[in-house]
């Protein structure tokens, strides 16, 4: 399939573009899209308008976001609305094929998890350590399976996030993630754990971005580096899937 056009200043996901999806993570150059900073509202909303205008130019009429709570709750979207929907208390979105719906999550060290099926069904999840411990990726795989998209037919991509060398957690959190209790604070690789969880659910096609938000702090916002700014990850059906 022909890859859909991208807005400027984003990191694309070629593995999903090959399936006809628009999928990317914005960068620092794009500007912060977080709403919890002291940046002028008009500037943040102008960036969001850049996103929605680009989606509209492709024929995508709906954008789903949510108030993220570092859990494993998913919103499974249904027809019947247009525009920009902001749900409450959720860390993932599941979109059946044919809905002409984009989904976005806000990140700045947490892992954006893209899930896509050749039919056009997709999901986008936000996974920090709590979501990883709660196996949110398996909830996403199960939700797509319930829509007729089995795990063995999915492609999963783990986007820019803090790497295992940069992400250190205390013994209690480490134990919840790995089942091992280190003697003190120790590093943990959330993307490696998420990949294991997806594989255990039957996903064969898993890719991981080489970008670390902390190591590549000049390109991405990082909470651990002290940045208040946030990038978004987004997935939407591209023109080939909308035809």
C-alpha cells in the first residue's frame, strides 16, 4: 500500500505505513501538545489544529483522546460521533475497521503501543510502569481479537520511550514488573517487557523504535529529564484503508 503523507517534525512508523496506516510520534520540533504546562493555550491548541487539519485532509473525521491515568483501561470506539472526542480515565483506544477514526496518546517517557490489523482495525495504548505491570498490551490484543482480528495477524510497534539504561525504579516497582526483587534501585526496560507480553499473547510481528526519549532529549520531551512538554503518538487509517 502507498504510505499516507505525514505532517512535518514527526517520527513515522514504517511497519504500519506498509499496511496503509498513518502512524507517528511527534517530536520536540513539532512543539508540546500537553495541556498541563504554562504554555499559552492558543499555542498548544494551534498544534492540535495542525494535527486535526491534516487528518481532515486525508478524510479522517474523528480523533479520540482521553484523560490518561496510568492504568490499563481501554475505550472501544463505536460509530455515532464526529469531531474530537476526549474520554475520561483511560489509557488506550481500540478502533474497529471502517470508523475513519484516529487515536492519540500523550507521552514523554511512557511507551506508546501501536497495534494494527490489515483490515484497518487498530489500537493505540499508553503504557508506563503501571500499564506495563497491568499488561495493557494484552488487553489491547484481546480487544482487537474480539473484533475479529486475531493476535497472529496483528503488527505491534513500540514507539519512542525511555530506554532500559535510563529508566531506574525502586525494588518494589521492579518486583511488580519482573517478579525479581533487586537490593536497591535498578534499571528496567519497559519496551522489552511489553514485547514479551505481546509475544506471549500470540503476536509475531513486533518492532521497537530505536529512540530513547531521555538519550535523545534534544529530539523528544522526557519527563525524567525534567521536561513539562509532551509529544503525542497517533494512529489513523490512511487513504488506502479509507477508499
